[in-house]
C-alpha cells in the first residue's frame, strides 16, 4: 500500500454489483498487506460496526457489506487471485472463512478495468484462484473495443432488468472433499443433516423438522428467535464436524432449510447466512445445494424434483429461482465429487476513491 494517509488522500476503489450482492473491489497493492491492518481499514471503509453502516459504503445487510481484493496470480495457468472478505455489519469483525460466488462474477471485469487482464474480442476469459478456498474458477464475459460490456439481455432473479451474461465454472481444489465427514448424512444435535461443500460449506436440513413450510419470507423467519437458536446450535456442532473448528465468530457454514419445490424448481430453500436470512441465494450456496440433492440418501434428495438429463437444477429461493449446473459422480472408492457452472451478471456502479472514517 502506498505510504499515504487514506483518510486524507482516499483509496482507489470500485463498487460493483456481482450477481445478487454488491461489494467494494480493491487491488491488493492499494490496501495493507498485514491482515489486521487491512481488516481495521475495511471496517472503517464499510462503516462497521453500526447496524445502519451510515458512515461507510456498506448497505446495512450482509449482501451489501462485502469486499473483494484482487491481484495477479503466481499460480501457473491462473490469471487472478481473488480474496473475499465478509465485513460484519454490526460487529467489528471481518471474516475470510468463506468465499462469495456472487462477487466472483465481478472479479473478471474488475481485473480488465484495472489492466490486469486484457479485454478479448467479443468475449474475455479469466482464470481465477479463489484464495479463501483454493478452488479455481473460469469466468467468460462479453467485451468490445477493449472494454467490458456490462449491458446485455441476461436476467437473474433478485436483480432488476438485464445485463451482460457472465459464465462461471468452478472446480474444487486438489484434495478437497465434497462431503467433509465422508458421510451422506449425519445426525447433528438430533437432526438429520447433510454437510456438503461444493464451493461453499453448507448444512442441508429438512425444513419440516423445524416447523418451516418453505413459503415464509426472510423477515418472518428472522423474527422466530427460537428457530434461530435451534439452527445456531446445529451450526456450531456442524462446523466442528466439517473441520472448521469453532465457528461462533464465523459466517460459515450456511444453514439451509429445504422443502418440496413450489414453483417448478428442484427444491425450495431458505438460507440462514448464518443469522440473517438470504433474500435470494449465493452462487456457490446454490451449487452446494444442487450437488447435495443429487446424492442418494442426502437430505433433500427424497423431496427434490430433478431435471431430466444434464439440464440446470433450478433452486427456488425467496426472490425466485437460480439455475445451478452441477455434475456429481462417485468414484471407485465410493467418494463423491462435483463441479459447478452458473450464469451471473455484474455491473460497475462507481470507480473512484473511498475515504475511510478516521477511526473505529
């Protein structure tokens, strides 16, 4: 980071919508390399801790309190490293425990905007290492005359209007397990659960066990304090089983209540992320759910209405449906593997300098 006073001089920053999230994107060279100093600065940039985030860029919701840090990658065959940070709204906490498949949609365009990758003719392809997980993503998006083309006719539920199509394919890091416990289902605090990680650690639960029908609004579910306490108890136990340790202060695993589909999709979901309820669904969350319900014996498999052939799995959520293209297979040793593809959009909202508040 340049030896300047960010309060007085500001920091180069781009705000982009990526998928159904919105975040501040930075080059790694423009923020401190020391994690503690970086996190302290980002709290001041986003306006945390404050439930309104009135004094920063954050939008008072986990989906709009996100940061992407991008740099050239030293990994052979990979263009860009992408580090995701979840900035907690009302606590002085910044987490790197997960990645974000929605902000991932904006990483390739941001890399072109900052001159890290040249724009292609017609389309641009960017290979991205997801630093948080080690997974590798390939992003393909439209470009013209050396610029990213954000306009287009692709619509995604949860975002008004249409924009340019961004195709994302994510493959797991070497040695990573789709089912962290090695089991299709576990008993966790008295509940049958499938613990799965196809890009995002999630816990799949039967909504009926918790008195949830699957048509409740996020606000309705957030108002059920007893339900939140039940799910948090399961989450803490599941985190240990998944090898994540004590997840009390982490934002993973995400908790999914599954119910039969209502709108022509494969399954209906309500996602706790982990304490607020997602108004739609994250890209990698959808990929993990879609992989899980394709495994015989997993929670949700028995209620899922899966498409014929290799078509996308439509994951229903409060804002509509998300198509998740996943391939799932079991090897000769009985281990399950998956890969995922998805379609997202992104849009550059502003590019300039952000001025962090002087102190927390």
